[in-house]
C-alpha cells in the first residue's frame, strides 16, 4: 500500500492506494504550524475510519509546494511508519522529460499532474488545476513537459477582491443564473466565475495554437467539477490526479530500485 500526500498552499490531500486502487482520500487545511504528531494523528484516524491497517502501508510519496510542511511530513513518515518517503521533484526519474528552463522550479504538484495525465491519456494534453492558483500544464505527444501558465485561482481572486474593496462582501462561489447581475453578490459571482471560465477557455485555445494540435484537456483541483460542468473545452475530470501521479512515481522508482538490487 502507498500513502500519498499532496501538500498545497491551502489544503493538504492524503490518499491511500492498494495497488492502483484509491481506497480513500481526505482533505485538511495546510496549517504551516502543524507538527509531525498532528499529521500522524490525522493519518491514524483516517486509516481507522477506512478500516485500513497502518502496518500494511509500505511506501510513502510526498508532493509539496510548502517547504516547512514537507519536512514535517517526512518526519511523520519516519516516526509513525518507519519509512523514508519519496519527495517528488524534477531531480527524480519521473518518466517524462521536463523542458522547463529551470526544472527545479516546477511545483511538485504540477509534475505529478503531468505524469498521471500522460500515463492515462498520452499526449498532447493540457492539465488545468483549479486550486489556490489556476495552473495549466502542457505535455507533448512525446511525453515532454513543455511548461504552462499560472494564474490566480478562483477563490484567491474572490478573497483578494473582498479584501481590497471595503464594500464588496465575501460570496458563495457558484455560477449565477444570468451573466448580468442585478445585485452585488450576483455581479461578483458572474465576474469571478464566468470571467475565470472565459479566461480558461481562451487560454486553452492559445495553447492549442502553439501546439499546432488540439490537446485533451483535463481538469483537476478543488473547483474542477464546477468548471467542468460549465465548460465546452474540458474533456476529462480527474479530481485525484496529483495523488495518482505520486503513486505512479513511487511505483516507478521502487521498481527501478528493485532491478538494481
């Protein structure tokens, strides 16, 4: 069994795999003050809730964009599982070629998305991750990570608008029935959500022109289901894509290690 930990700026997602089957996944807030014991307690409780024996977990993979929490989860892995986890980075043999100017600057979550997306759909693909940031990751038909686009996330945009404009309230992030809002809340919902939708679809078209090919467009992340329902360009919805990428990378590296022995 593999314990996969995806540490994002806003949320941390924890998943447990038995082979290729995801037995369960859980989302918690990425408090930077969490300790290894707090993470250990959470994982222990999640395993108990899902009736999973912690002793059966023999591999751990971590994809993190929060350095402080990376170290915390490494210590948790060592203390609670006696396992040295695999921390995803471009320095590892990922099975894809990273053509970014500085491969080490690519977020681990983006690398995992690219690995999992290409493994399932081949290429070319565009993976759109609707999280704290909205990221677009592009993989060629030859399995090359070409780069992508980083934009402010939907929730980030909404929060910043509320913070900077004294009279604009916090809103429920759902699509309004009409584009033309007749009150402040509907107007903000329209601007933020339809604005994000139109921006995303335009960006996919621009990327397609540079690829000279129309890619498979995969949505993942917290707002992916909401956006998939509204979009005509998103072909696939993969909510656990980062976790899947972690699993594939861990399996690849462990298989490679066994061959060397």
